[in-house]
C-alpha cells in the first residue's frame, strides 16, 4: 500500500480544486484552459504547493489506470474529469484522471489529507538530526548529500517527481544530484528553495531562513506571502526570507567564510561580540557571556565548540577579563 500525505497546511478544498484542475488540463480542452489555470495557481503560494503535490499523485495514479477497482470507480467518478473524451488514449486518460480525482476527493471529503494507493512503492520519508555540537553527513538514495550543522533537524521525502526536504531547525548544506525530472526542493520556515543540481546552504533562525548558493542555480520564494516576487540566485548570491511580505533582497556573501562551518571553522566579518558569543554557544559544550563590551566588532576565525579558546583570543584582542561563573559560563568583561 502506497500513501501520499499532503502538507498539513493543505485544506481539503485546496486539494480538491487542484485535483479538478489537473483532471481538466489533461482532457481535450487542456490547452485552452492553461492560461486560466496559471492565473489560479499564481494567486498564492499555497495553491502552487498543493498543485505540485497533486502532480506527484498524478504520476502514481497512472499506474492504477487499468486496475479493476479503478474501472469500477470510473462510472461514479466526480465531475473533475471531462464528460467527453475520444477513444483509445482518451479512455485511458479517463481512467487515469478518475484514479486521481476519486482518491483525492475521497481523501479530502473523508476528513483526512492522505491518499492511499494499492500499488507502487511508498514515499520514502526519513528524519535526520544532530545534537548540540554534533555535525553529520548523509547520502540520499539519489546520490545527493546533506551536511547537517549543530542542533539541526530535517525530514527527507523522496517522491516520484520531486525530492522534498523540510528543515525544521538549524542549518544544512545540500549537494543536490542533478535530475531534471525531479526538482530538489527545500522548505525552511517561510522559504522554499528549488534546485536541480547545485550546492547551497539553508539556515533557519527565529522564523526566517537564510539561503547561500555556492554552485548552480536555485529559485527562492516566500511560501507565506505569494505576492512576494521569487528570486533566482547565482553562485555567490545569498538571500534572507522573513515571515513578513518584505521583498527578497539578493546580496553577495563571503563564500570562503560561509563555507567554514562545515569544517568546524566559524568565520566572522565584523560581527559584534554578542553575535560571536551567540554563534559559539550554538555548538557548546560551554557557554560564553559578554558584558560591557558586546558592541565591539570582531573579524577573524574561531573554532566551533571551543569556548575557552575563543575567550583567550577575544580577551587578548579587546583587553577583557575572563572569569568562570558558578554555573560554568565563561564571562568576558572590560578590565
């Protein structure tokens, strides 16, 4: 038994509408309906996402076109499929569209947002995570690799027509194997990044997501605000996607510095000492606190997970005292 489970934010009405459009587009009037469908899909990002998922289901439904149970359901299928089609390919299309429409509408009207199919392989879904101070690399079934930074959690779903990754927290580097038939899609908070074959980082912080591209090309969009124009990044471009409807502003980034975290190097280009301490504290095991000098700016490189070593460097540079608090924190303050 194969299951397709829609994104939890998708409503039954949205799924039903998308299924109806897909059935109509693959009928005799499909070409004429394309402009209307494009307008419907572009009105908001949620519709576009549901439509993409229904496209996946369409691929699975094709395997069911000649299933006896589907033939039996065609006679009572919803009106999503056109009433008149030709012979030959048209009849096969009718069964395929009915397979899609019947299962989508049954899943939506029944109060569940999952579709179950009697044939085919299940969608592969895996959860990967790291503890504080831990980094790990994983290789996916398609040859893509993911490098997880400290305190990171993500879910990977390998679908027939798309490779989906949901970053729930932390940061990861994605090296996407090229497969034009299956886009590589990463979602992180309000951000959606789509690529074919490329290398990029995504970091999720306090509800916003930062994307840095090292190789290839990606399209980044704000999934919570469909009115925000998506952007296409070139190598060396970065963009931050906030939960607001603010325009996406592309900026160049220091590629060597941004690459450093995967090697255990934290590279700072004018960050305040408060920001330096916050970044060090992500890795543990110790914790740094800066008082009275938090606004000082630091340019340089520190080792991830080495709070004591960082305290030695910063105290010498800025003439700070170093003491260990009763709770174990390393405290830096003006002398």
